[in-house]
C-alpha cells in the first residue's frame, strides 16, 4: 500500500478507516478483519489473498 502515491491518512479518509488503522497494522499490533481487507482489495484491485499472503510472510 502507499505505492500509488496516496498517504495512509488520505487512504483512511477515502475508505472510512480511522487514522490509527494503518499504523497499528504496520507495527503488527493488529490484523484487519476480512471486511476491511475486502475493502482494501477492491480499492487496490487485488485479491484479498494479496494481504493474507503478506501476513504469512512476517
């Protein structure tokens, strides 16, 4: 995420997520639930597996 020039703040506003969402996820404090991953997958035009595979690699 963030590779298309959008900041996490702007993305959060766009998809309706709180400002802390991405920082907590990035730090490993939480893993988003499926409903949030679906929203992000649709936004970035990727499969939900894109995010799930990334989580397994960490």
